[in-house]
């Protein structure tokens, strides 16, 4: 009966991208007794491995990677003179320590985990219109996230009460600020004040011109 050598019956390839012929060549290297000859043949194998990956020649440390792959395919049991530090199995198979998944419980899940941190940072800002505008935007965000979580919009009183409680009383808003009414009124008042200043400046300029013209006529 003819014996058939199937790949499924052969030793599993460590780096399949190099093919079985390269693995066989490296296995033959390990059987060479003379160390100098073994080193010379190792350089020849590295050259063949480089020819199989010509598209990677321009990458950094290309030859260094080839030598690392050579030792990997040799099961780290190959005594040759390498131009690079010989890697160890422990260094290449290092696994980082497992990071435990955070399991902290927190209230008000509908707003998300970081909402308290955001509100605390806003509370540190200088009091004024800009801080109130930012706080109002966060309050609107809280309202939207609460709707996504509970499938219904909470009342403005609930949102504003949570905002004040999370900030330890530093951010106290009213419904006008949440709805944008107070901001509109403030902008309207600012526009009115600017117009009054311009009008007053024009009147003052007119009075100066009239006074200057009268003095010129007297002369």
C-alpha cells in the first residue's frame, strides 16, 4: 500500500506564511554540528526568507524581524551567531496582567457615569453668564439621556434639582435658563444696552460739533 504524506499528518507550522520548505530548512540547520557552518547556512535561510517578503523590505528593522522569526520557527533552540539580540520565548509570549472590569455601582444611571465629573468641573468655573449657559446645555443633555433610558422626558424640576444636588448647590438654574428664555432675555437686554450706548455717543458727538460750530461763529 502506497504511503501518502498529507499536510494534516505533518507537524503544525509555527509561522505558516513562510511555508513548509522554510520550516524544513530551519530544521536541517539544527542538525548541522559545525557551528560556523550552521551560522553560514542560517544567513542563507534569512536571505531566502527576505526574498519571500520583498514588499516588507522598506519597513523598519526588517532583517531584525527575520532573525526573530528564524528563532521562533526553530523553537528558540538554535545556536548561531545572530547580528541581533537572540529573543527568548518568555519575551515574545509575554501576556499583560488582566485588568479587572470596573463594577462600581452608581445612582442616576440615566445620565451616564461621567455626568457628575462634568458638573463638578463646571461648578469650578467663574460665576457668570458663560457658566450658566454651559450648565444649561448640560441640563438639556441630562434631559435627553434620561429620555433615552426611561423612554419619557422628566420634568424640568427634576433635572434642575439633580443639577443643584450634583454640584452641591453651586449650579442653581431656573426653568427659563433651561428653556432658553432667560438667555434670550439677556441677549435682548444686552442688545438694547449697546444700542443705548451708541445713541448716547452719537448725541454727545452732536453736542460737541454744535458747540464747536458756535465758537467758530463767535470768532
